[in-house]
C-alpha cells in the first residue's frame, strides 16, 4: 500500500535531506514539499494526507500550530533541532519526534510506526469500542486485554516495556509484541504502579526487567533499550531504585 506524505521545513538544506531520505521508502508518495507552515496548511485543507514530516520552529505558523489547526487523522512526525519540544509534541499526539540531523534509519523507523498506526486504526474501526478494564492492585499475576486478533491473557512479568502508538499501545515481551487497544495514558492508570513506571512520554517499563540505568536510557532484559526523561529518571530512582541500592556503610 502507498501512503501520501507532506514535507514541511523552512530550511532548504533540511528539506532536501528529508526528501532524499523519503524517496528511498517505496511505500511513500510525496505529494508536496512546503517551505513554511502556511503553505502546508493550505494543502492540508484541500488534500487528504496520511503523514506529515514537519519542522517545528518556523516563522508565522510553527509545526505545533499547524498540527493544532487540523481536525482530520493525519499523522505528524516532527523533525526539529530543539529536543525541548518533545513533551509538547507528544501531548499533541504526534506519532514520533526526531531530533536533527535526521538519519535515514531514524526516519524509516518513524515512518514504519506511522504506517502501522494507520493500518491499526482501520482495523480497530471494525471492532467493538469497549475495552476490558484492569485492577491497579496486584491480586493476580496476569491480566487480559483486547487486541486486533481477540482477547489475550498475559502475565505482568512477561511484559518488558510498552510503547505508545497514539490511541493504541504496543506491549513487548521477550519474543513477541502485542498491540493493545488502550492508550499509554490509560494503561498507566490501570496497570500496577509498583511494577510499571512511566519513563518517557512514549514509554512505560516493567521495573523488574531493568538491567542498567544511564542518564538518558534504560537498558532492559533481552537487550531492549528505551529513552528516559530527566524528571522520570529522578522519580524512578526515588521510588524504585534508591531503596534497593547496596550501601557502602551500614547504619
């Protein structure tokens, strides 16, 4: 299947680099390359676009403001030099956020995520809207959830981490992944808080699977690595790690 896309960046060199990368992805059809947000808004008002690859810091109409003006289901991937915009972009339900310089590998990963989300959205529209609920208290060692193939049972300990997919979430185990029809925000409210911790706008981890914690990443069992924000790192240390760190001196 082919997905229509739009490129928006006020920097000519950056526009050309992104265009070059996207032309390597056969499933993408570049509808237009825009030099500013206003030009992009005009095209989006009359043309159905699946994915927008947009800079954020642009004159007159920023990438954030452009996203806020839309009412349709266009998926936004922000590509910017300013990492401080990450939190706000995910609050606006951008599907991904890339810090420049954007490599082909990183753009391909974001594109695949957007295409997967679009396909999931189509499949979910045919399913019942209700979801099974969780109990935040740990009474059993398992839970049930609804995914596109039906209702699945999974043990808490088998879940290594969870990644946001907008309205959906992707649960990773050691040898499999499941798409659950619940947003990361709602999962955070329902999963046991002693086990599952938010470490990033897009990620929840199972603390029992932490292998190594660095300043910017959490290395998990089975060689999984997810980013961690400074605020979430501090909270993780205070609530889950500090009290279990071996001390040099006994009190």
